[in-house]
C-alpha cells in the first residue's frame, strides 16, 4: 500500500486513486500510473481555481464532432464529466501555460463529442458536459454545456396563402417555420428579393414570423416566400401570390344637357376616379341619368291658337276613353254578379281556405284566432291567391287588374291582366342592369314574386333564408317585383381585416331603392356562439358603388336608424327599410370567441375498388352551406356515413387537425403518410372558403372486406375536439342518414297576401288597433312583447307607429312553419283585451 500524505479523491470505478499534494499529484493504481508535478508559488497555494473559459452549448451538424473547451487558474487538474459520468483521461487534450501577469499556472482541457455519443441517450434527457477543476485548496465546477444534434425539417407547419386585397388594405401573411434545432430564423422575400422592414417601414415582421403589409400598394403585388434557416439548412415555403387591386370609382357627374325634343335632359359620369386595375371591379351604378324637364324648359313646338286646339283634342280623346272603360267595367261586373260577396267573405283571410259560399262543419277541439266577417270589404282590397298555404305549388303569380280566374282544384286566384314572367326572363332582365350583374343566374338559389300592400314572403328552401314583407310595408297602389338570392362567397370580395370573420351567408334582396313604409324582416343563419361579450358583430350592406359599409353594430342599435337586428342562438333577423345586399361580420374581442363548425363525414355510395375514401367537411354551421355540400356530394356519388357534428372553433390562431385511428390492421390500412392532416386556422376563420375538407384514403386487403370500424378525431390544437366511432358495412349500409339530414323543406318559394301569414289579416288589424293604445295597467303591446319573450326590444317597438304590428311581424318570422295560434290566443286571453273581439273558434268558422 503506497503512502498517502494528503487529501485524495476516488475517480471512476475505483481503479485509480489521485493523491493531491502542494507540489503536485500522483496517479496510483489501474493500468497506468504517472506522477505530474506543477508546483504553485507559495503565495497562491491557498487559492481556489476559477474558470477563464467555460464550455458553451454546441450543435452537432450532420456527422461532424464538436469540441468543448475549459480553461482554469490556478488548477492542478481539470476533468470533464458528461451526464454525471467522468470522461476517460485518454479523451482529454491538456495544455499548460502560465499567466504572465500573475505567474499562476493556467490549464486548458479539450474533449470531442461525437453524434453517436449523443444519440445513445437521445430521448431520455439532453446530453450535457461539465468540467471540474482542482487546486490544493479545493474544487470548482463550470456551467453545464448542452450538446444537441442540429436539424431542420422540410415541411413548414403553416405556409403563406395568396390573396387579393384592395388598395391601402392591411395584409397578413402567416408563416410557421419547420421544426428545427436550433429554432429557425425567418426572413421574407418578394419576387426572390429580401424584404427589409428597416428600409421599407410599410412591412412588419411579427415575433411569430408573420409578415404584415400595413397599407397595400400597387407595387406590393408579387410572389411572397417565407424563408427559414438555421446552421443545418435553408428552407423555402411555397410562394403566395398577393394581388393588390383597385376598384373603379366615379368621377363627378357632368352638367345636365339642354332639354331635347322629348323634354328630357341627360347627364353622365365616368369610371375614372380611379380607373379599375389589377382585376378590380368596375363601378357599380348608372353612368347615365335622365330627368324630365319643366314645362318652361321644354322646346316649344306649337303656340297660340294651335296650342289650344291641341289641348282640346287631347282632353276629348281622354274623356272618350274614360267613358268606354266605365261601360266595360259595368258589363263585366254584371257577368260576374254574386262574386263580390264571396270574395268579401273573411274566410279568404284565414289559413284554411274553403270553397266559396260553402260553410264547413265545425271540427272538434280545433281553435284559431278569428273575428266576425267584415262584409263591407270589396274585391279591390285584395290582390293575391285565394288558396290554402299547403295547396300552393311552386308557381306564383300576381298581377294588376280585377280579373278572376278559376283554378283546377276549385279555388280562385285574383289576377290583374298580366301573366307571370318566366323565371329565366326575370333573372335576365335583372342581370342586364349594372347593379345586378353580380346576381346568380341559377334559379336554385333565387326566389322572386310580385307583391302589393297585403305583403307576402320569399323563401329559399333548405337554407334558413327568408324575407317577410309585412302588410302595409308596400304603399297602397304600388306593386313591386321583389327577389331574394344567395351570393356565392367566392364571387364576393367582402373586405375583412384583423380578427374579423364572416358569420352568415351573403344575401341580396331587392331591387334596391324601392319605397317601403315599414321594415321588412330578412332572416338568415349565423355561425357565432352568440356570446356577445366576446364579439363585436356588425351588419354590413353593400352600397351602389360596390363598397361595403357598417350599418349596424349589435348592442349599439339606434332606434331611429333604418336597421335593427335580433340575434338568436343560430338565426339573425334583420329589420330593414331598405333592400340591398347584406352580410353579418364578427370581430373577436378575445380568444374565447368561437364559431360553430359543422363536421360532415362522407363516403362513396358504391365502392368497387380496394381503396375507400372518407371525406370530412369542416364548414360554417349554416343551412345554406349544408345544402350546398349535400348537393355536391350527391353529384359525386357520395353519402353521409355519420350524423353531422358541431365543433366550436376559437380565435386562438391554432389550426384544425384531423386523424384516423383504431382500424383493424388485419383488414384495413391508412395510406396517409403522416399522423394527421391539418387545415390552417385562417382558412377556417375567414369564412370565405365554403367547402373545406380533408380526405382519408383507406385500403382494404380484399374486395370481400366490407365491415369498417375506426375512430376519426377532429380537434383544434390546444382547443376543443370531437371523435367519431364508425362501424358500418360499406356495401350494405342502409342507415337513412342522407334523408334525415337533407332538410327536405318543401315550402313554397313565394307566397303573396294572407296565405303568407299565420294570423289572418283582419284579425291582425283588430289586435293592432286594440293593443297599440297605451293602457295605465300595462295591458297593451308591452305586455304582449313580454309574454312572447321579446321585451329586450321595447325601445325599438316603441319607436314605430304601430308597435303591435312589428311584434306580430317578428312572431310570424319565428313561427311560420310551427306557428301555434292557440298559444297566441292564450296570450291575448291573459292580456284580457275583450274589446278586441277576439275569441276561440274552430277552423271551420274561420
């Protein structure tokens, strides 16, 4: 046993002992023994070592080893240990030196780390190394240096998307670089040239690598690329094409022209302020306008006695024509003698019409609201269809004269001399006008009809979209041809900025500019979660010039404005005194704001190959999109393979992921190369892309394999998710999913007059006259609104000339398909308005 004269430490496995002395050290035992002496000056023999250089974090690039360096003074020995184990002395490269300023010895040690050493513990913990220095007084440890294998994956987690933007609009291009170690640095290029926000402050790169163009300029049109790089590689995203367009704008109107021979003067304007460019839209509206001249401005073609003779002749001809018309009317009325009494019968104003002059028997336990017939009513008080609402077919007509035409089923229709126009002809005439050039040309998404003061209803079946035209909304003596249509989102450039998203379909009703004496009600679906504290929801309307304007913000309505909105859980009802093009746009106020997504799963109705495709649609939860996808899949030969599901999608900037699991491996396999598919956040949040979907291609081992069992998962990263368990036979699936969710709405697209309403016209008048007058005890329209749970809109109702009529209009829109007049009668009984002559009778007495 050798003599040990000083402190010692045990190193590694016990094979080597190191004895420390003031004059050096001795290595004893093991396979090798050596003694190295580095004497320290006596003045510094009691100093602890301190590090002049500590090892830093390093990255291994490809297969190149890295070197860690450690330097200390005064030190008699330095060794590395990595992940708590000492590195063998043979792997140390030791250098000695003397500090010229202090005379202290300086020791430097280096070791090399290979990729294989790091990979041995990869996944358990990070690979780290630390050096330990000794002196005669004690030891010191350096900081830990982490050694990592550098890499940069090929695929970007989110790539920028091309878009078309208006001049001066803010542009956001998103980029999430590939995963890498060290994390990749990001730069942006436009047309292969580097973008430097320091030299062009119109560009801004956010901390999460997105590029913002503060105000789009024409020069900003180009191909934008996100570039990610680290010490290993440099990756480029696919290019995103940004097109900055300029919509046309009018110059001022020219001066009026002199009056022409036709006593009309004209003025014009040009679409040059600015001129449309880069696929920008033309100006909307008329470029030529006419105006009748006053009599003083008209050119004089006759004077004196000649004028008197001309006027006398005109008056004489007019008198003759008037007398002739009176005679024709008298002859016609005599031929139709006895008809007026039937038309005046109040039974034409109820929902269950009966043959004229026949009094039906009274059924048991069937009640409606009614009043005594008003026998003073004349045939001129109604222009519309005398049929039950349930008997009306898709054909609709209403015209302008007191002609009575029998129908094949014994009912009668009042016409006024003009046959209904063909639907295609109607759309062609509208589309020929400048403002209506963007209207859809297909009749599937359009309804139209002719209406007078009795009002009516337009409906787009299976879309949740309708337009209620209340009685007296159209001035008496006026007849309007009105349309209702859906605009395809990809055809509309609805400007959205920041956190804004489209919450509803884009709906047009018109023609714009018609005079309305009270608001109509436009009903459409929305896809927000209806939590107004998380949203700023605005109603937008397109102007004649084509620009979109905010006309209303929910929660900040002003009763004097021509617009008002009621937001229900899934439906929006817009009161408007002006027809036009509308959309509901929401701006999230917090990351808790959420949209409702409808998730639809489709597969082929018939599969004769080994491959079987499952398509998952992720779309806004509105009926019009559901109808579009169902029709598209039917044309593709697809069918629903699971019930629709609803998912809340939050404004968290996280993408939507979809994956498939739990397939029987012996019979099926997925051909997807990655663990999941992903739909970028902005594609969904913008609401402008209608049919987003992912396809999972599965392959069965043989054609005889028909039973499919699997689990599909759809979730927002760090958010809510859904999972669907599928278990069905792909060749013998008899579940009636398609018919259950096709929303077989067979309602008539156009209804005019009393057939469009649940409440008979004369009863409605009596209710309004009774409840519009305020009562001291509150038994008036206010109590009606409270009983119908509409009291949130009291100030809006109070601003109208007839608050009761507006309440009944809203009730009609909510209960057209499922209206219960018994319930309304019960409410009236609670109010106690006996003087309104309202009582319960059977359907037959109506």
